[in-house]
């Protein structure tokens, strides 16, 4: 398990003091996903996580960043050195993206957010600053706190600072779009696309890699439709759905409004919330037990339920 920190960092110490050890408290970022998993009570005390990039080591492909930093600010710094992370930039903060567990639309190429998180520093329900994970995977043993925190909606601990793994930007990134292609056939023939998106009629594909590889992949998908150059992904609806591959094919039968599906990842952005699903009783029991162990009084981000997303 993680060890408590007698931190010499006054910024993190101040955040822990703000959270304290008594009374309900919610952490506030950009409020771009404020209602995911349920709304906190209107009178709950709110705090803001510290912001700023603490340490960036491009040669090690890691960045230490405060949870209140916007994803846009982090992206700008990494881009200046030709790198990126899997975090999505939809107007929110680093801590918010991790707490919600939202993956980038280009997750086929970038990977999942959970896999990029190497270390967390968070404030516990006791108001104590806690450290979990390590700056490199090989140095980590025991319980995987970082991955547990991803998607927990801040109900197990309030994120203060994280270390993320970065990756180089591809030499070439080219969006192409088609109105007559089968998105599932396109995904099948591409070796490692950055993204394959589909809205029920139009297909977008992000081809990434060396110039020769991108040209080869574009030729491979040409047999499945007529593609023209695109300028990026479409506007994404606000709600996220998680579906099986078979469910993804039938998404049009379930989503009454506009949707954009990430083919090959089981992720859908839809105009309306996903209908309630019955959670496996064993998973629910594990979740409730974790909550009791990490936050027995239910004071962290009250009103939120990760299982209700």
C-alpha cells in the first residue's frame, strides 16, 4: 500500500489542509464533467486541486503535473517537444480527466488513460497526503493505486499530483473520411490506426506513422470505400457509453439521438446518457468494500457513484 507523505512541498501540503479530515468535500476542476456519476449536493464544500507542470523529462517520456492543470496547458507543453499523452482535451483538467476515466477519441493509437498513469499523490478521507505508484513501472510493487483512482470520480481520494507516461507524436498524422465505407472493415484492415470513428453514416479514420506506412494503409482501405482528406474528428456528443463489439454494431438501435462510435474500442459518444445497466453483484460488493475502506464516512465527492456512469 501507499505510504503517507511528510511532504516538503508546501503546495500539496496546503491542498491537504484545505481538504481536511471532517465534513463532505468535493474537488472542482473545469466542471466539464461535473454531473458524471451523479451531482454533488448543492451545499457541499468545494476545493480546487493545485495546478502547474512540476517536472517534464522528455528523454524519460514522463511528466509530473498537478491535478488542477488544464489538459490544454499540458498538451501545449508536450507538443512543443513532440510528445503527447492519452488524456482527452475537452475543456477540463488533468485530475478531472483521470477521475472520470475518459479516454481520448484516438485511443487506438494513444492507448488508454489508465495505462499512462504511473504515480498518484492524493489526499485521503483523513486529510493525509498519500503516495501510490512510482515514476517507472519496474519500481512499482504491491497494490496498484494509480489504476484504482482512474474512473473513481474522486470518491476514494482527491488527486493532487500525478506522473504520466508520454509518447512521441507520430511522424505523420492524416485524417481521412468516407460516406460509403464499412467502419468495421476499415478497422480490420488497418494495422494500428490512431482512430476509427463512425456516426452511423460517415466514417473517419486517423492514419499515423511514417509517411510510407500511412500511404500503404490509405491504399488498403480504399477497397472498402471512397476516402477524401479530413481535418479532424467530428464534434463529439457529451455522454459516454461503453458497449461490447456486437453492441457497437447495433448502436443505432439503442441511441435515439446523434452518436459517434470509436470502432474497435467499445466507446460511444452519444447525445443522451446510456440507459442504466445492471451491475454484476460481485463487482458492486467489491466497489462498496473499497469505498468503506478508503472513505468510511462518505465525505469525498458525495453524490457520485462510479457505477452509475
